[in-house]
């Protein structure tokens, strides 16, 4: 025992250095363990747009002043104009393809976004319901006249889907093989879906919802189903859009109904907006007219 004590006294400095080194190493290992890098995850795009009776409470301001970006800064989280801008924004980001499956489509705002996509060289395809594809105000017919392939084959099943896939990976790869060239940009697949038809009434007078996501599994499933329906329907060249003609009386009835709905909806909008603003006078108090 005495020899051990003597040894420790003679080598105390070395022992202290060794203890400090071991303690430092232990602390470093602990720090590395606690700061273990977290695997990077993809930043998910998940948006839910709700349309209800509050969606047009701020519409009078947007219509009156038309301030650039006013809808984007709108404090009304149900703002129909802002929701429309969100949909258009994603359509305007399409690079390669847009596949559309819609029951009825008469929104001029959405149609103009698709026309801009065509001018950018984006490939469009549409599957629609055979009874609604040529209804009064249908923008499906307008896009078909611009060369967009449309399938609307008469079946016992109603084509009641409401979704579009922007730059679906399966479709983008198909187009790449057809054109035999490399992709200039990495595709970002997005699905826009929900209960809503792309009509003025749905955007402004209905209770509806839209879900926007770039989840890889979800976008792949929607793209797979669109491709399956497209193959099931057949060759669009064999079923041209102009085959869906109606009788003269049916055309007169459809157009009369269309204009009646527009006039009636316009009158309802005025009353609807006025009531909402009276109930919620602070809805647009943050806005100022340009130049004020």
C-alpha cells in the first residue's frame, strides 16, 4: 500500500493529465452523440383551401381597387380570390405536363392559366364527363379547339373526378422518352384535388374544399389512375370533341340556363357581399385605396 501511495505521489502530474484526457474524450463523445445530424426531409407542400359563405366578404375591395397582390395579403383566410390565385399560381409553375380530370369546367380564370401553359409548351390532357364537356360555357371545348386532347366517352359511369396533376413523374418520363431528350428541370409533381368543380358558382357560392400536395405517393396514385382512365377511354383521335353535338333546342335551353344563372348569381353576389360586410365591417379595414 505504501509503495502505491508513493507511486501516485511521484506520478501525480501524469495521472492528472490522463484523467483530464479521458474526461475530455468522454465529453466529446457525449456531445457528438447528442448532436447527431437529423436526416434531412423534403419540405412538404400541403395546402387546404376552404370555400364557404365567408369567401366573398372581401370581394368588393378586390373588384373595386384591383390592387396588385391584394388577394395574397388578404386577412380573410377564406378569401375566394386568394384561393383562385393559389390554384393559378401552381398551374403557372407547370413545366412539362398537366393532366386534368374534371366533371365540369367553366372558369375563365383557370382556363386562361391553362392557355398560358400551352404557350409555354406544357402538354395538356383532359378527361371529362360526356354530358358536361359541351355544356354552355364549357372551357373544355375551348381548350379542345386549341388542340388539347380530350376524352369524354359515353359510359354508364359518371366521370365525377375533380383533380389535376402537374408534372406527374410517370407522365414526364413518358414525354421524355417520346421526345428522346434530357429533362432541363427536375419535375416537381403536384396534385390539386377536392370536392370543387371549376365553376363560378363553386368558387363563390358553394361550400367546397381543395387539397394541394406534392406528396410522392399521393401524386403517383393520382397519375396512375389518370393513365388507367386514359387507356380505358381509348384514342382521343377516334373520339373528337366535335362528335358531342346537341339538338338545337337543347343548345337554346343550355345557353338560356347559363345566362339566367349568371344574372341571378350576379344579383345574389351583391346582396351576399353587402350582408357580409354589414355583419363584419372590419373585414377590409386594413386596405387603403391606391393613392390614399
